[in-house]
C-alpha cells in the first residue's frame, strides 16, 4: 500500500513539475512576445498596415532670356523587370498583376517574356498612376529585380543649336524611392542638376486588411526643381548656329557691358533628343568616332593658338608699359633673324616701313616680333592674364579648359627654364606655347570694347545663384584704350586692311575687330622655297580666327570665332563675325519694333 501511494506521489510530482516547467516556458515566451520583442512585432504590424508612396518632383525647365521654353518634361513612370540570378515566382507576378489590373492575356505575355526570353530588361507596364506606384511600393520587399523607373522624357526645342549648352539627361538608381530618377549628364543639365532635380516627397498612408486607404498619416510634398532663365537669346543662338554651318569650330557672342552670353555655338553639334529617343547602332558609331568631335563644346573646351588676335594683348602691354609709341617704326622685309633662326612674316615680301597703325591694319608679324623682344615674356603674359587669358570661368561644365599662358612659374615648372628669345617672339604674335578658348578671346575683346572694365561671363539670368558678375575697372589708361579701339576700327574699315571686305557698311552698325591665322604645323625653310604654304592635309592647315564688336560708337555686342583648319582669318572667320554681329543688331531692331 505504501509503495503504491509512493508511486502515485512520484507520478504527481513529475506531472506537476512538467506542467510547471511548461507553464514557465509559456509565460517566458509570452513575456518575450509582449515585452522583449514588442518593438519588432509592432514594426511588422506597421509594415503590414502602412503604405509609403513616393512623390516625384518635376524637373526644372530652361527658358531663354525672352521667356521661350528650351527644355520640356513629359511624365511617364513604368514598372520594369531586370533579369537576375533568380526568377520571380508566380505568387509575386500574381500580386503585381492584381495591383496593375492586368488581364489574363497580359499576364501570360509577361510570364512568357520573363521565363522564355533572354532579355536583360522588360517593360511590364508604362504610365503608372499614383495609386499603382503606391501599391507597388507597398510590395517593394517582394519585388526583387522589379523597379519603378522614371521614364519621364526630357525634350529639347532646339535640340541641335543648344545641344552643347543645355546638354542632356539620363537615368540613375534612387535608393530612397527604389526607382530610377532623371539626372543631368552633360552641359547645364549636369552643372545645375542639384537645382533642376528638386527633392523627392512621400505620403504615408494607413491601409486596412483589404489594402484600402484608411487615412493619411504623414505627407511630405515633393519640391519641384527650379526653372532656369538663361542669358541666351534663342533667335540669336539659332542664327549663329546657322551661320557657322558645316565649319568645325566655335563662336561666342557677349554683351560687353555686363558679360551676359547671348549665344554660344560649337560645331558640329549633335541632336540632344537622340539621347532621349535613342541612337541606332550605326548612328552611335558614326558620331562617337567622328574626328570633328561633335560632343566637345569647343567654345569652352577647345584650346587654340590665338594667332594675330593676340597682337591686341602685345600692343596694350607695350602702350601700358610706355615703351611703345604709335610712331615707332620697324622695317619689314618679310622676315627677321635672331640667332641662327629666321622668323617670318605672313607676307613673304614684307610690309616695308611699318608704324603701329600699319602694323595692326595689315597685321605685320615682324613689327610684333620686335615689340615682343623689347617687352619680354613676363610683361606680355601679365597683360594676357589681366585680359582674361588662362582663366576658368566655370560656366557650363566642371572641366572647362584654362588655355595656357606661359608665366614665369609655368616656365620654371614645365620646361626647366629652357625658354629662349624665339619663344618670346612667337608668343608676341599668339603662337608657340600660348593657347586660349574662344570664350577667353571674347572676354579680351569685350574689355577693349567697354573701355577697360573687367567682366565675368554670365549664362544664368535668373535666379541669381551668386554668380560672379562683378564689373570693375581693370586699371588701364583710357587714352591707350581709345588708341587701340581706333586701331581695331582701322583694321576692319580702312581700305587695305585685312578685314576690309568683311566690314559692315551700315554706319550705325559698324564693327571693329582683329583677324587671326594661327599655325598648326610649322612651315620649314624648304617648304617656303617651294612655296608649299597651304598643306594638302586638312589637319595641318591653319586655324582661322576673328574677334570683334559692334557698333563702334557705343559697343554692345562682342564676338569671337575660331574655325579649325579654316585657313585665313580674314577670308574665313571675319565674314562669319560680320554676319553674326549683323544678326545681333537685326534681332534687336526687330524686337524693338514688335
């Protein structure tokens, strides 16, 4: 009897102990669920009832100075599938189909394309609504390899004439919205992407078990990108593009009083809308391998020897220094010799006796060899720097070129002080080491036109963006500037001048300026003897340049032109300069009558 009771007591003990242990475990687990892991399950609960919908900003629009639209937006958000290591299961496709209200035929087509076709990217549905974007975003954790893509199209009104200026856009992954967003790739689209793109917003909504909206919990509105008004005149930009035609090079037009760029053209150009619509394989190969470099904005990234346009710098350096007098004479017989080397004038038989007026009018090289010798390289390069050479204006791209001014520091660091007199002589006529961009050449001629005020080029009219547009006196002697302006008038408008055939015959629109022809390949003595001056190889031909302004009485417009391998500046570049300055004044006259 005792043993039987003892056996019962043991069983009760073990059963009771087991129940106690089980109860303790359950209580412990319940405590963990309710207290220790409360945050985790609240988060999961929130995730199952809260939907976050991204609100996409509109990209800012470009306008010209007169309010004409230059770049437009057309919205299109689409769902795409990118092939990965794993294929989506049918449950996910079913969920997507439900949210997008796809019918059975559409579902079959999608399944076939995903599972049967070797495509890297498949468009599931375009022109998604806000509700569809919201629903898909709610499923985002299940949608591996699926992406909401901002395929909003950026279209350009003047897609060829503005291609280097405005540039174009592309797509980039946005981790915040799990979608692709539009970003600037080149030109002003890239330079001011942070202003144009705006800021993503969102709406946080509570949904019920049927995934229907119950209430809005939080809303953070998207901030649209800011519109930009350019200083460019659309009509003038198109006119300059047409005038440049099939030439390879660049032209810039600026308001000499405030530095506003009115036109900037680089040729050949490209169609910026092609980056939106897409190039064919052949089209892309053709344009990317084109030796004329259509993607390069030559106005700010092309570096060229300034040739005889640089004689403006050498002349002003001599006048400001006081060693150059207008009546100083040099005899030119077609060349001059320093050391063992001959330095030739462009005119083989020479200009005979030359003073400053004749030297500028006929662009005598020998006169400026002599002036450069007397000045020395430091005085020449110091004047070049004062007139805007060697400066990066940081206008359109972050890799704008500086050109090259061979300063004392540059000479020490780059050619180990191996600078000789010959280098100084050719620098005086804009050859040798010195180079400049077309924009820098425009700044130089603008400072002469506005009587010595330094201006920073400006391309954004509004908003202000803290642009450096400070106009300040450069400290030149006004009488020297008046003399130089008179000489540049003579260089175009007096009979016998190199640019006389390109003058503007309307007195009120009269232009002044200076031509330039810069050598690309040195002509040997043997070639001179055989009179092989113009190379049969296009790449070895001279560049043609012109800088000028109009009207001469009260200058407003300045122009700089470089035509790569165009030959003579007076024959090729000056006529284009005339046509551009005429277009400036015609457009202004037409606008005032409107």
